[in-house]
C-alpha cells in the first residue's frame, strides 16, 4: 500500500493558488501535500517563488486533516537553522500532528542570494549534519548555546514549542545523503528509484518512512502534455551537478534550450491515460517507497485534480501509516544525539 500526496510547486504558482490547491488536494483524497521551498524559480517562465513559511501558515488554517510539509528546505546557508527550527515549531503548533519538516543540502540557485560562497558537496553534507543537530537541540527545549564549526547559537530558546516536534526528513539525491538520512532523520525524501539511494536507506533504517516524488503532466492529449512540460519544466533533463551549481533562472533556461524533447519528458507521465500514471506510481512503490507526492506540471491543476480523483486514486490501494509513523516494527524508535550528546528525540 502507498500514500499518495500532492506536490505544491512554489515555482509555478502564486501563494493564493498554492493554498487553494492544498484545499483541493484534501478534497480530492490526497493523503498529504509537499511544498517546495525556493528563493527563485528554476526558470523565468515559471515565474513564481513565494516565501514558503507564510504559505504554510495559510495552509494550516485552510485545511483540516491534510498532512503537509516542506520538500525541501535548505537549512545550511540562506536561512540559519535556528531560525528554521523556530519556524517549523510554529507551524507545528498551528497544525498539530500534520506538519513534517523536509530538509536537504540545497542548490546554488537559491543559496547564493546573500553572496555566500557555494560549498563543495562534502562541505554541504557536513553543514547539513550540524544544522540538523542545531534544530533538534532547540526543539528539545530550554536555553541553548552552540559553538559549532558552521553555526553559532547563543542563549537561544524557542518558547512556542509544540507538544511533539515535527518529524524531520532528509532529502537524498545520492548514497552519501541517503546515509545521512538513515543516521539522523526520521525518514527519507527522494525522487529516484536507484537502489543506491532508496535501497541503502531502506536497509539502514527499515522501519523509517520513505517519501518519493514524481512529476506528471495531465492534459487532454499527449501532444499538449509534452508541450507543457517543454514550456514549464525543461530543466527536468539537466543531469549531474548542473542543477546544483547554476545561479540564476536564466542560466537554467539557457542550459535547457538545446535539450531534446524526448529527454525532457523522460520519466514523466505525459498522458491523459490513467494507466501511465498508475504505472509510474507503482514503479516507485515497488522500489520501496510508502509515500509518494505527485507534481502536476503547468497551469492546468484543476484538470489534474479531476483526473486523479476519478481515474487514478480509486485504482490504488491506499492506507499506509501517516507521515512520521514507522512502517514496520523492527525499530520502534530511534534516538538522535546532538553535538553535546543530548538525546534529541525524532
């Protein structure tokens, strides 16, 4: 069984539209919503990039039972982890038991905006580890100080804490990040079926939730769906380090200009045929994911919601544990230890 969620694309839609889509996702029967946290869109054509914490507060108020969270926030450069610890705690008080906090090591596209140097991959992983320790330490309550290699926290206390902190998920695009997720997080977020990522995490943390992400484009015809992906998401086909290193949306647009259409739509269900969407979902389920969020590319969100409500979701066996709950009994709980050896419960 798998829980299917909806991906709120901050890069493509305005803040009011994101809130409306979260409400519509809840009505359509999606189990959760995951929202991107960007300073810039990927391309100028996408044209949006709201401040995610304002949007999350509105979603908390507008929805009733929908789980929702970030996929993902970068806590290492643009925003200090102590500030994000407070922000995530506040949203959790607005939606107890419904918010999850996804974090990752980010992209230069968003993290260069304050003029900071863009670190190497190994440095970013080191910073992510320390940032997670800072966040969990502040969630443990009381007045805290940290003198780390990358972050300083001085006599800080989060007063508005929820009864329980939100589950913290780590995004992984490769095996090293998957190992960090297995060691320090409550669950994994990934967009690949590569065993080096999902398999490594699953073997290291067999009971921890695994959240996958896919992109689709529903349209009345295959041709229209392919055109929509080309217009709105050509960067999908940029592989390797390109997506992590470019600095501006115009750089991504230029890099994608010469890409072949078949490469751009590879791995995306571009079709009005429910069987193609179901096949992609089941591919990720077979790879080991128990939660999967779906991003509809382009402006036609209502057509997508109607299609999934009528033809896709009813064909799936839904009903896995809610996000943040263990999927097996082999490890009922894990204790995370911060920089000072203080147990930080996940």
